[in-house]
């Protein structure tokens, strides 16, 4: 899987970084745990919007994929640090404190429930973002997103094809709509399951080529227990169908 990802992603990142053409940016690459399921249509890939900064300042694709001190691909501790960070309440990856991230907290809760593994859950998951390049601080501007969206779509498609998860859970508050349509061959998509929660939030599930895409809100500033319960309900419905 590692070699397949590298072969597919590296040229896509080269094109993307060339198009960005900016300095003082941070590139992000999909992260996966050492025990991420190798069997097709088994694991979960969590997808957020974008990182606010990241680990490497480099914009050289060879360094990002090959250099041990600069790489963002296939790092020694890709996602397991999240669990350690949450347990110790310390910043261990750049400026990231996993306890202060609603996205990472909900990823932990969903994973622990799905895998029935309260401890060691982080080794089982994969994590990505829709937008792979962001400024050193802050989220990508609308201009940056618009200029790079076609690169991002191709990268996400490659990640899903190679990781072959059963579920892709988008915590993106609608940002994923055009990506889901792209994954469906740019054809209109129709959800086969829905779940409401809170006052006016709705989770939708789509079956795209055997992969279940669950499109829901970014959890920041929302009631996490209600959100978690709704996600568990929709997954339970799918698992029982």
C-alpha cells in the first residue's frame, strides 16, 4: 500500500505544488496507522477541510516524499501520536494539541466505537484533508482553494482507491459536496441513508463504487456527543442492511 500510494501521489503533488507557486506554505499528506486494515472495504478514512499549518516547510516534492527530516509521506509516527497527545495533553506535532481539536476528538470517538478498541484505536485509522496545501498559519484562501481544487480531487480519488476503506467520513460542513460528485464521475449523487441531529444538522451517506461516503459537519463548536450518536446510528443502519 505504501509503494502504491507513493507512486500515485508523488507526481500529483509535484503538479499541485508547481501550480501553487507560493512560499511559506505547508503541504499535508494522507496519514495512516500501522494497523490500518489491508483488506479491501474494511477501514475508515477520515477527511477534514485543511490543516492550519503542518510539519514541513519544504515545497520540494522529493524532500516531502523522501527526506527523513522533511517528509510528510509515510512518517514513522503518522497517526499514533494523536492518541499519545490526547492522553498526555501535550503538543507533539508542530503546534497541534489533539485535545483542542474537535475533529481529532471525534475521530477518536468514532474509531474507538467502530473498532471496539478504546486503546490503540489510532493505529487503525487513516486521516486526510480535502485541501492539501495551506498557509503556514490559517486555512487556504478561496483563491488558493479555487486554483488547486482539480489537483485535490485527483489526490483524494487516488487515496480512496489505494486505501480502499469501507467508510470515508467527511467532517467538512458541505465542502465535500463537489468532491463527492467528482468521485461519482461528476454525475449527480443521491444519498441512500440520512440521519438528523441537533436542531438542523443532517448526515448523508452515499454509496460510490462500493465505498460508503458519509458527509457530515465539521465538529468544531458543535455538540460532540449528539454528533457522535448520529454517526453511530447511521453506521449501525448501514452495517445491518
